[in-house]
C-alpha cells in the first residue's frame, strides 16, 4: 500500500552537470534563480546552469525576515525596488506557486525630529517617483498598531512613513517557485556544487572549476551575496564590499496581535507576525566583518531591549530561535549590477540587508544586462559609480543599522 509520504513528484530535476552551458549562474539564492528565470522567460536563453554549493535558498534568501517595500529615496532605487514590488503582486500566478505574498502594509516609525524630516522628504520623493507612500500621524500609527506605545519613554512615536502595499512573502517559496520554473524550462539547477575557481582565456571567462569538475560557459553571473568578494577574487578582480553577519530571531507563537510590519530604525529593531504566530524580529548587523552564519546572545539582548520600549508587551515573550546570514554591504548601501573587468563576467551583489524585496526586479534587470549588455533598471548600479564618486546613498532607506 502507498504510504502517506510516497509518490511525491520532484519540484525540480537534479541533473549531472553538462560540459558546457551558454550561461552559468553561481548561487541558487533568490537573485541567482530569478536571473536564470528571466533569462529564459524574457530572452529565450535556457542553456543555463545555476550552481549552488549548499542547498538552494539556503543562503540569505532562506534566512531573511521577508520584508517587501519600495520606499527608497533615490530615483534609480525606487525604480528597481518598485519594479520588484509590483512583480511580487503577481508572482504566485506567474510561477503557479504560492509565495504567500501578503501586502499587509509597512510603517517605518519616525522617533526623532530628524527622522520626521527624513521620512517626509522620502514621501515627497516617492510621490514624484510614482511609489505610493504617505507620512502618517502618531494617532494613525496607533490605530494601525494597537500594541504600540507611542508616548516614549525615550523615543515617542512622532509619525511614520506608511506604505500600504508593502508587506511580506514566504521566502523559501520564492526560491522554490523560481527553481521549479527554471527546471521546467530545461535549465540545470545543480546543488552541492561549489565553484572553486574561475577559468579565463586572457581577459575573457571560459568556465569554472567546481567540486564536481570543470564546466565551460560563455557568460558567468556571480550572484553569491556575502561570498561575492571570494568569487571576485577567483576571477581576478576586487569588489567594494564588506561581509557581515545579520541576525534575526522569532518568539514563541502567539495569537494574532500585529497585522502590519513595523520598522523602528532609531532604536534599531523591526517586527512583524508570521502566519504561525511567531513575532519575527531583527535589528542591526554585527559590528565587525565576519562570515559566521549564526546568531549570538548579545544580539537578542540588544534588539529585544530596544523594541521593548516601543512594544512593552513583548517583554513577556519567550524567544524561540535565532539565526544569521552573511550580507554584502556596499558603502552607499545600494546594490551592484554590473559588467566586470573580465569579459563575460557579470556581478549581482551588494543587496546587503535588503535584497529579499528586490529579487524579481533584480533578476529582471540582471537577465537583461547579461542578455543584451545593458539594462535601464541596472544602468545606475554599475561598478563604475565607485570610481566616479556617483554614489546612490540609501543608508536611511536601508532601514537596518550598520
Ligand atoms: P543568497 O540567498 O545568500 O544566495 C547566494 C547563494 O550563493 C547561497 O545559497 C550560497 O550558498 C551560494 N554560494 C556562495 N558561494 C558559492 C560558491 N563558491 N559556489 C556555489 N554557490 C555559492 N532583505 C529584505 O528585503 N527584507 C528583509 O526583511 C530582510 N531581512 C534580512 C534578515 C536577515 C537575518 C538577513 C541575513 C538578510 C535579510 N535581508 C532582507 C537581505 C536578503 O536576505 C538578501 O539581500 C537576499 O536574500 C540576497 O539574496 P541572494 O540570492 O543574493 O543571496
Ligand atoms: O530591507 O526592509 C529591509 C529589511 C528589514 C529587515 C532587514 N532588512
């Protein structure tokens, strides 16, 4: 007799690597998989392999706190993040995979006069960019989040930047949905396949060395978040990035008590409630560069202490588990989507603490860049901006303390 757990179809194939592909993408996180997906969907390029050293979605894509918003200050950022947010609206239908997109609304609290001015400015910029946000009063914040303490003690709530169509999605499902769609298009997603070297013929890429042998390619996309510097080193160039751990934690599950996402950037904490009832909580990055993909006690204490002032009821909660991911930080807190000094190698990195929300827009732009050599959405995010001093400063919109 068939057992309950038998007869399941594999969502994606598990092929042996071929000798050569038109395109290899290193990293089966959301950005790598979305890049592969749009290469196939928008440009008909399907002789593609996505190589992953661990399991797909096991990097930051499966470790983040799933916040989706597009309330950035600069025009180039608003364009790519809003493209991503709008693609999230129809992602479940597009992939025929339920990614549980939940546009429940998001508030960034203003808890200093400086933040009031900053977020009012962002609301005006967003209006010009066609991104729907508004600056709301403390009373409206309280109406939206009854559990909040708006009167202090150290930092009273003075207002908030509200994005009604911001929210969350199920992070693993985003990776799984893209992976299944890529596999259905005939692409090879190869897990447990670590890239250990990049092979060049003079100034041009010709392939990679991996833990499963050498594989040739015409074009290579490096999409490995916190390990971007390591891959760039293999290819013979440097990237203006630092890698740090960013941690998060969840409480024990409780009854529904907060149905929007709240970010409190002055006290350095943010919170939403998962469908299971856990409060999903995070704060700033570790204060030193590191590759430790795990949590630490000081982080729980710092983050929860900060949030308790604004949400006193969480002082009674038990925390259930914590974890960390390695984020890739640029100096201007904006991503890099770019050609590189090596012909045929492209990088998509620098999403730092905020790239989950960007996955579909980033994949869309990176695929266009790799297929055509240029992309309007990626234009401003090239490596040349660091030489030209043309920074896209999003240190406030990043929302997470660094
Ligand atoms: P990843 O998902 O990390 O994928 C990269 C992959 O490359 C990994 O699977 C890795 O194993 C693989 N790899 C590395 N080296 C090699 C190699 N040599 N060979 C083969 N494969 C390799 N963003 C938001 O927008 N909202 C949030 O609420 C949010 N919260 C966050 C909370 C935490 C705790 C963390 C850590 C991050 C958070 N982020 C958030 C940021 C977001 O998670 C990342 O920006 C995003 O997931 C990056 O996706 P990626 O596909 O580039 O990287
Ligand atoms: O980018 O919105 C964000 C975010 C929240 C928490 C971590 N990143």
